C-alpha cells in the first residue's frame, strides 16, 4: 500500500512538470529569453537616449547659429562712408556714425575743411590732430570736441603769435615775394634781451624749413622736410623741452599725394599719441591700421569698393576679431 502511494506521488509530480514546461515555453520564459529581453530593453533605452541627445544638440546649435547671426546683424551700422574722399580717415568716418548730433556736427565741420590726421576717443571727448595750413610755423593744430555738446577747444603746435611788428618784435620778409612771407622774427623781452628767434627757409636743398631758438641759441622747435625719390616726402615737427628732449612730435610720410603714415607723440600725454598706417590700391585707400603710442595694435579698418565707390568698412580689434561693419546708407 505504501509503495502504491509513492508511485502515485511520483507520477503526479511528473505530470505537473510536463504540464508546466509547455506553459513556460508558450510564454517564452526561459533563462536565455529573460536575458535577451533585458538586453533588448537596454538597447532601446540607449537608442532613445542618443536620439534625445542628438535632438538637444541640434537645437543648441540652431540657437547658437541664430544668436551669431543676430549678433552680426547688430554689428552692421549704416552711415555715410564719404566714398569720394581719401582725406577723411576711416576711424573718423566710423566715429561720425557713433556720437551725439552736436559732436557729429562739430567733427563734420572740421573734417570737411581740414585734413584730419588722427582721432582718439576718450570717455567724454574726441581728440583730433589736424592740418592747419594757415599756421606759418608747423601747420598742426590739436582739437578737443566735447561728446556732450560739441564744444571745441583748439590749440596750435608751437608758437602761434601773428606777424606784427611791435616794440618787442622785429619781422623780416622775403623781398622777392608778392605776399608777405616771413624769413625771420626776433622777439625781445622787457629788458631788451633776445627772448627767441624764428627763422624760415624756402630753399629746396635745405631740409630745415622752420626753426625756433632761444636767446642762448638752443633749439626750441623745428620743422624738417625730407624728400626721397621723386614724390616721397617726410615732414617732421618737433618741440623740445628745456632739457633738449622731445616734448611733442608730429610726423607725416607721403607717397605722392597719399598719406602713408602719421605719428603723434606727446611726452606729457602719452596715451593721446599713436600712429596711423594707410594702404592704397589704385589711388583708393583700402586699409588703415591704428597703433597706440607704444606701438601696440589697436584697430584695423578694411574698406571694400564697388564700381569705384566705397561700400563698407570692416573694423577689427587687436585680436583680429571683427567688432563692427559700416555700410553705405541709402541716399535720401
């Protein structure tokens, strides 16, 4: 009887196992299939994650591209580029588009009537070095223009008294000239001693065109013109201090009518100085490079032309990064 129960129990267990196996096979539940399903789930998750990441990156790039375009558009400024003039520096043209109306009016008046050599923008004013042909000594003036109201303050390089005889002034002139051209000016002090002497020279072979000396014969200032080749000209204007050291220096270098280089140095205001180098193509100025007084690159201005007219000026900083673009505004 006991053996019969054991046999029946074993048979029941076998039947149960045989019934369970088809069920497991039907539902795919094996150790291998569980592992495979797990791997598939992980793969799908990774693919979905990569897809989301790529979409996010695309959106970021799209946004960055949009921001870059907007930033470039913001750097474009429409203004008058003065296409018919090489005399107005690119740095002056760009300043005309970016200052108050009163300051702009004052600057335009100067730029239209004088050759502007250099411009330097401070927090509250513009500093200009300009040509002044009416100045019989050095022919250079310095102008400060208030950015607030356009008020001008002008000073002249060197001595600036008018040609006029007096008890303390004796003037001598070129006898062969139809108009009064000075050759010598002697200034006396109240005691009758010579305070200084000015001498002008118009001979081509003498480079010293103007010289001022004190009563002891020490040079106070001079103007020197050096000619090289047929058309190249270098003009130097120097003012000395009481120790004979250079106090102010203004020099220009021309190739024909093209102003190739300008340099201004002021020992008392070093930061106001600097140099301007200009390049020309077929008579049109195409590049202007500005250096600080210690010869560090400050800005580069490149100009583009179409049909002989200036169409844009691109401005670059000392790192050669474009910081602004100026294009010709439409005519009214």
